[in-house]
């Protein structure tokens, strides 16, 4: 079995790559020592390169949020609205409410249920 190498068949280099693995200028192999770029200059030397926001000075840390809590009655209001809505619908169908079975009791019960769900979405 042939030995595994990073170069192509017959130990030929891949097209466009140098021995170091970096592409060199067209027609010339890449050199191992390239001129170092100073990170302190803010000119065009860093154009197109990723710079972490902490290094560039553009990073603004997030502001801590205050924990918002709902008042104690908020949870009670949710339960009362939901339970009253279910009770109104059930008592309507059991003919316990004054007047005969009415569609308005159903509408009122559904309205209480909807109000309970809307209040529940604002709970923190």
C-alpha cells in the first residue's frame, strides 16, 4: 500500500499551493517568512481580516437588565379569569344560570377565557 502524503502523485505539489500550504503570488512559491503586520496600525493593513470587537475597541458589553416581577395578584387574576370562564360555559349548558340556555353566556365565558390567556402572556 502506498504511503500517505499531503502532496499529489509522484510527490508533486498541488497546483497553486506552496510546501507550507499557503498560496503564493502567481507563478512564485510562497515564502515562509512574510512581513509581519503590526496590529497597532489602524490603516488598510487589516482590511478584510477579522478583528475581535474587544481588540478593535468597538465592543460594548451588555447592560445588566433589571429583573421584572409581576405583582402577587397577577397569578391570582389569571386563575380567577380562567376558572370563571370555564364555569360560565359549564353552568350555561347545565341550565343553572338565570334565563334559559343562551349564546351570550357562551360568549361571556369565552371572553373570560380569552382575558385569562391575555393576562397570562404578560406574567413575569
